[in-house]
């Protein structure tokens, strides 16, 4: 009950932030807070049935006793997918974007969901030139998280990134996003990103290996 009350108090802030990120007006949604997956620490995640405000506006969020920021972050993860308006949902690109939105909305309260270190530890495969058609592969999601971290560190804000990704749609790749933002050839995206990853002194230890979070908005 306390988690639900706190989320209700914070919902307008999260909703307005989401509108800013995606340049949308949004629509009303509902949220149920409960022990999703049988846990009450936020690790059960969140879900919804669709990828628009109309089809996905019934949001389920795991409770997180004593940590309302995690509940707000999980709420934004699903709300952001509604704002993608039927694009990117169920893809590695959309999953990475929703997790970045969640991080910004919750002051990075879900760091334990990190996937970029897994991606790096398993060979840092190229999911820049191709989009993985799933939102359940931590390796492709991790690549997307690190890539967005890199773009933000280069001066591109999350709203700019989010709106370009939605405009590119389901067929878009991170390489195309890079080309749209920088004006450089998309063929240069993976080599530049790979070089930047190799240049990290401490390697990839979080979903924000380039320390971009404070400048995301």
C-alpha cells in the first residue's frame, strides 16, 4: 500500500518526464503494484500487454518495500514503451531505450538490472549494425545500453535519442541512429563505438560505462 501511495504521488512527475523524453502528450494509464514474481524488492520487474497507451495502459509493477524510487523506475520502463507508439517494442533497441528512461526517472535506482557488463564479458558482439528481434536477450540489450551511454557522453540528450529512435521505427538500427545524430556514415558507428569501449580504463562495469547519466537530460 505504501508503494502504491508513493507511486500515485510521483506519477505526474514521471508522466511529465516521459512526455518530455518522447515529445508526446501521453494518455491515462493504470498501475497495479504487487509482489510480481513473488518478490517485493523490485527485482520482479514490470510488464504490460501492449506498446501504445491504448493497448498497454494497464501496467503491472513489482513492489519494492522501502524503496519507492524503484517502483517509479519500473513504472517508467513500461510507460516509455507506451510512448514509443507501437515502435521498438519487443526489440533490443526498444528495451535499451526503456531502461535508460527508467534510469533517468528513478535516479538510477535499478542498477542491479545492468546488462552491459554481460555483453562485454561475452565478447561484446555487434548489435549496432543489426537489431535483435527480442527484448529478452541481455547481451543485445547490454550493447544498446552501452551505446546510448556513449551517445549521451558525446553530447546527445536522451530526448533527442529517443525521438530519433522512434522515428526510425522497428527496422532502425543503432548505426542508423548514430548517422542521424552525427551526420557521419552509419558504417562508422560500430568501429567508433568499439574503439570507445576499448578505451575505457575500467572496462564495462555498468549500464553507463561512459558516465553519461548526469547529463542525460
